[in-house]
C-alpha cells in the first residue's frame, strides 16, 4: 500500500471571552476636564483574540487616588468586542490614579492616569490678623487654587492686594501658584479695623477677606 497524505484548511475562530484589554486611553488628565481622547476597551479570549460576539457591560471606577471618576461609567457591548468611553474625567486631588475596567466573569484591566491641577478657581489669602501702626507685618501669602483646592502651579498670574491703609508693593506675580508679599505695613487710624482681599484679573477672582485689628505703634 502506498502512503496516503493530505491537508485541509481549518478556520479557527475566537473562544469565549475571558479578559479585558486596553486598546487606547490617556496617561495624563486635567482636573475636572474631559480626557483628551476616548478610552477603548476590548473583550478577548484566553489567547488574546477579540471576541466579536461579546455582549455585556463594562464599567470603570477609580481604584487608587483620592478623587472620583465621572462621566458615563458603564458602557454596553452588543455582539461587539469593544466599548468606548468618550466623556470620562477625574475630579479631586492631584494624584496618581488607577482606573479599573471590569465586566462580570472577565479579568479586569487598569489604566494609570496622572491627574494635574485644573483651572484657577479661587484665591486663598493668608496673613496676620493683628498689626501695629507703621510697622512691617509678617509676609502675606496668596495661593491660586483650582476647584478642588489643588495649587495651580502653571503661569505667573498677577495678584493685587487691596485694603485700607495698607502700604508697600501690593502687586506681585505668582510663581508656582504662590504670590508672597513682603515688607507691608498699615499706616493709618487705629480706631478702625482693616479689611484686606486679594484679586486676580484673569480670570476674575477675589479671595477670602481677612480682618486685621490695628493697634498703635511704639512711641517715637
């Protein structure tokens, strides 16, 4: 008998979905702003093949970091291996975050995102509440903060102090989100309290108001 041999084509298809995979996403985000690009998650079998017939929910949550992820947090696939999250953002402290994507019965996948500060939202004025007439007061510090009290370190915004009888250099530019005013003093009537605020021109922001009680200076 002669040896018989032959060949046949075999079409191999994907298996059952066992895991999620990250197709595209971001590594950095700005506080309270939508991600610069969409995040795409794919259902795959144990060999890494996309499962074209996958149907199910995929959800996202922040599993590390002190803030929260917002937007549409659950997407549903219907006979499709992929879901797209297009409106995600993070709200909270500047921090390193892990966004974890899960689907029932499948191995999850995590996306690392570094959150940076958002836009300037408030000013925090820190200064003494007592002073002596015509004597230098301790340094006055103004911090530029975003909506979640993160220091806004970008740019050199101009900060202006205003208050009755307050003298010295009252306009300074912030550096690293902080403006420090030195060698200021009050020169005026000690019978009235003084109210001090700080303002930012663009965007227009006014700080908290500090009340300063002024007493007489040393006899000269």
